[in-house]
């Protein structure tokens, strides 16, 4: 997972000169992005070749398949992101964008998937912060070693400070929600927007694909 976690302070507002305002942090999965680019490159090469050299219904079949699959590949690989600001958490999942002011964030949980709950108990998954069981096991081994070293006084690293990257991200978001939940600028209710720019082309491709297959 990658994140633009460089928090460059902007000039503070005139009403509160002592508290800096930080730029948004963005979390994305580098593995998903790499896989998405590879799939799009492969699909584009095969699809364009079929469009140019195909005969009969092959070009139409290739066009319908590309129209159906490309938006889905983008949705599941390139689109997911989590935007974190001092006022809200914006979650861009494959087909929806959820904006949660910190005041309505009830809890964040790291399990087999990373999830955020609003204050009414509605759950939203953080697609851009995937759970790595391998990284979690590695962190658990480091915790065990740190606990032994703590007892012997050989290290300043505590067992509680060792977490997998995704678990640490969830913990950071949880602390930010607790700290900013009462801020005046962080008040509001959840807002959900459907990704029609993904759903529309994919649905059109599915219809065209069904028509082409029915005519062949």
C-alpha cells in the first residue's frame, strides 16, 4: 500500500494562528494499481487487435467486451482511494464514494478487511487499505521479539508499537476521528455518491455484449 503521508502544513487560518492546516493524505494500494495497469495494457492490446483484424462479429464482440470490462478493471484497481483531511474521511470504493465527517465516524475496525462504521452502525469497507495477512503475521513475530527484548532491556521498541502497515493506518484514522470528532468544521452527516461514470459504460457494454452473443 502506498500513501502520500507527507503532511505539508499550509498557512494557518487567521482565526487560529497556532494550529496548522494540513493537506489531505491519500491512501492507495500500489499492488492494485500495478495489476490494473497490466490488465488494461493486456486487454487493450488484445481488444484493439480484434477490432482491427477481426472478421464478422469479432470486432463488435471485442468492442462490447472492452466496454464491459475496462470500467470494471478501473473500478477495482485504479479507482479505490481513501482521502483523509482534518475534517472528513472520503472513501472512494469501486462503485461509490462515501464522505464521512469525523463527527459521524463511530468506529474503525481492522479484521479480514478494513472497515469504518458511522454513528448509526452502517459499515463501509476501505478498499484502498487492503489487509495483508502476511504483513500481519510478520508484525506479530516482531511483537513477540520486541516483548522478549523489552523484558531483557535490550531495545526501546515496544511490542505495542509494531503493527502491519494497514493496521497502523486504521489506528491512525481512529486516533484522528477521536481527536477531530468534536471540531466545528468536522460536523455533518454521511454523503454517498454512486460512480455512474463506471456503472453506465459497463452496463452499456453488458447490453451490447448480450446483443452480439444473441445474434451469433
